[in-house]
C-alpha cells in the first residue's frame, strides 16, 4: 500500500497517455490497410472508434461514415468477467480476465441482438466458413469477430521507439483475415432480413 501513488500514476498514464495513443495508432493501421485493400476505414481516437466496411455493403442513401454493416475494433472479456480497466490491458491480454481485442462484425439493421443471433444460426455454413478463415463465433452472445493480441514487450518497444507498425502487426493480420473473408461477409450481409 505504500506505493499507492505509483499505482495511481501508472493507471493515470495508461488511461490518459497510452490508451489514446493506442487508439490513434490502431486507427492508422486499420485506415491504411482499408485504403490499400479498397475498403472504407474510419478512425476517431478521441471517441475510441475504429471500424472498416466495404462499399459493397452500402445501399443508396447510406452514409459511409455510419454504415449499417461493418467490423469494429473492440474488446471481448471472457464470459462473466468484467472488462479491463485500461485499453492497454485489453490490447495485451494482461488482465486476469484475459480480455482480447478483435474486429467484431456489426449489423445495425437488426433491432435486437436476438435477431442477429437468429440470422447467424440460420446461416451456419457461412459462419463455419468464417471460422475456418480465423474468425471466432460465440453462439450464446452472437459475437462474430477476428481476435488478436499485441505482445506487451513489442508494445513497450513501440512506445520507446515511437514506431508501432511491428507491435500492431497482429491487428494488421486481423484486417487481412477480414479482407480474405470478403465473399463470406458479403453473403452474410446480403442474406440479412430485418
């Protein structure tokens, strides 16, 4: 307890310096990869919002800055475990709950999670194909996502050298998995009935 000030300072630094930088660098990775692959990427570090979508998933009148079907960067804690206190812990899986980061499929055309889960269950062959490509699927929660973790030592080096490309390679690899799964994701999008 004598080092409570150091602990508080570390949490404050993680929340106010490290986490925003992580979101900024993750946003650069996603938007750069999206542009290279011909996708649409969005990053707003202040809002902790990073996502990508494809032009194929936009209907007439859809705003590409608010797409109905997308993959968003977020964390996933193990069932029954609280989310991490800091994004640093989530990106590195350093918390006892081992939250992981991932690119999560989202479809805002569904009014409820129950409708989304039913859609995934009724399109099991597509979900299985996505899982074979590296996605994970949790039927209980309806989460369909590409997980990744960043090595803490690589991230420490990235902050020391102010160079994040190597440390965030797992995120770039997750985006590549999404790109490779374009056909399956498009099928899931097109078969959605809301």
